[in-house]
């Protein structure tokens, strides 16, 4: 009985020792989840892990507003100036007055019966300019956004073509909602000499500077602006200067 008891203790001790060795072997395995790297040498041929990616400030400030062509501003026509001789009317002749008014109304009526603006008669177009493409470029610095806005188009000779220079009023504007941040009309000139072909042009406004946007909610516009006020020199034409009274 004594031998049997000692034998059981010996077998139990050997079993416990084998279990501990197996557990130690598992913990030292390269593929174990508890691998501590003890006794492991670094592999000089292993690739160096890349650094953690960082978001650059330039990527956060890469916003550049889209340029839109306003409705009705894609075309600009230049018309020839002309006057129509008016028939002389006799004083007190009501019939002659009525006939003269009828003749003037008929002269200002188009083929479709609609009235024709004498200052915008299609038959008197010298050139027609049109904008076909737009682009922009933005830079950010010192709390401001600087833009370069370019428009491309062509000038087509009209029925009253005459070689010369076409002056086109091109407006560039930037808005934030209803607030106008930048608006400028440029009197851009293009030389047109060939009556049988269109003349290409490219205009660039490099002076657009607006406050740095806090959101992507700016809107840039480009187009022809025919509502440009006439220069002061042209307004003063035809006005006579009053002479100062003569003094003895």
C-alpha cells in the first residue's frame, strides 16, 4: 500500500511539471497572443512601418468657389450707330402728323410684327461676343483668399462688321449670400480684323481678394455687364459751358 501511494504522487508530480512546461512553451511562441518578445532579435530586413498620417492645413484650406455665368450675361453685342431721316411735317396738318407717326412705327417693327429697339437692331450688329468657358485658382494667406478668375470666349463679326477694337464690359463678382465681397467691371479690348472667322479671347482678373471663408458657401460670378455707366467724358459731350458775364 505504501508503494502504491508513492507511485501516485510521483505520477501526479510528473503530470503537473509537463503541464507547466507546455504552458511556458505556448507563452514563448512567436504566434501567441501573450508574446512579450523576450529573447527575440529584430529582423533588419523588415520594412519600417509608415508614420501616422496627418491632416495638412493646406488640405483644410483648399476650398475654391465655383464660378457661375449669370443668366443673360453670356453674350454682348456691339451695334452700328445710325439715324433715320424723319419726314418734315407741316404745322397744323393732322393727317401729315398721323402718317409720319405710322411710318415711324412701321420702320421699328420686325418681320414677326414685334417692335424693334432702334438701338438693338440685329441688322446693325457689328460684333457679337460670347463667353464659353470659365475657370479659377485660389490661394489662402493672412486670413484672406486670393482668386484668379478667367473667362474664355470668342468675337463673331456681324452684318455691319468693320475691322477695329471691341471693348467688352466683363464683370467679376464674389458673394457670400446676399453680401457682395468683390465686384468689378473691366473694359476688356480685343482687336478684330478677320471678317470671315471668329476671334478667340481670354480675360483674367488677378485682383480678386476676399476674406477667408469659414464654410464652403462663397459664390463667384462672371459675365458681360451692359449696364456700365458711361464715362464722365462721354456724358459731358454736347453740353456747352456757360460763359462768364463780361466785365468792363
